[in-house]
C-alpha cells in the first residue's frame, strides 16, 4: 500500500518534471501553473482509460497502478476536507 510520504514524493517528482519542461520551453519568466491540478486531471484520465494509454499516464505520474492513483486522490480529498464545515466547503490551510 502506498503511504502518504510516497504519494508526496510522487507529487514532488511530477511537479519538478513539469516545471523543468515548462521553463525549458517558455521564454517568459512569468509562468504560473498548478502541478496538483495537472496531476489530479491526469489521474482522472488514467482512471477512465485502459491498456497502453492508462499505463503511459501511470508511468508519467510515477504511480505503480490505478489503485495507487485512487489512494493518492483519496488522501488528497481527506486532507482538503479535513476541517470542512458540516454544511460543506473546503478547509483553509
């Protein structure tokens, strides 16, 4: 089972990989992106895909299986909603 530390390491590696790629291609110093948003969107795409496409996305995200993706997203949701109001809403970190 993937630990929260391993998920954090995967997220950090993914973030650095994307940042290096963006900064190597873009000539501007003003770049804003959300690696977490990209990782979540690609995780959703991976969950809905099969075969070689799913495996390529998992390899890019550095997850061993779709179960690891599900665990990462589950941990992410529990952290974001940890202190949420009973009526709903996000926790302010």
